[in-house]
């Protein structure tokens, strides 16, 4: 085998192991999706997930109880995962309540810690 061929095979194996192969081989973004870690996401669902996340962020910014906190919001196929730390159970409950009341949310998983 030529050195160039060995290099290409090594590169492909390395990219495959890091989850970056879709960027180089096959152009997954051009095919209507993208890879994040080991999960493939459909472009349509991704747009909906981004809309859900944006809507929840807007609700938190406009809420007197929550605007002082940084709450992480991750949305995958309509399942919203909240993370971070707040100072009261009321704030944690309010964050979940607002997320559940957002359109197209299928489920809310709270990983919000309460530290008074």
C-alpha cells in the first residue's frame, strides 16, 4: 500500500472514532441532518428543537423568579433537559412548569439542583 493510501485510511479511522466522519465523508449536513456525538438528528426535528429551546429561554428571561439564574436547556426530539442550580425549590418548579407549558415539548427532565 502506498503512503498516501495508508494516511487516508488512518485519517478515516481517526475521524470515525471521534464522530467527525460525517463532516468529511458523506456530508451529512447536505443530506438533511447532522451528527452530534453518536446520535443522528433529522434537520426538521433539529429546527423544532431549536425553536423549543428559544421559546423556553425567552420565558425564563421574562420571568421575575428565573431571570437571575442561568439554567441550561437541551432539547432533543421534543425532550427538554434542564440543568443548573437555583436557590429555591420554587424556582426549580417554576422552570419545569414553564418548560412543560411550551409548545411541542413531549417531556421535561429536570437536573436542576437547589442550593439555598
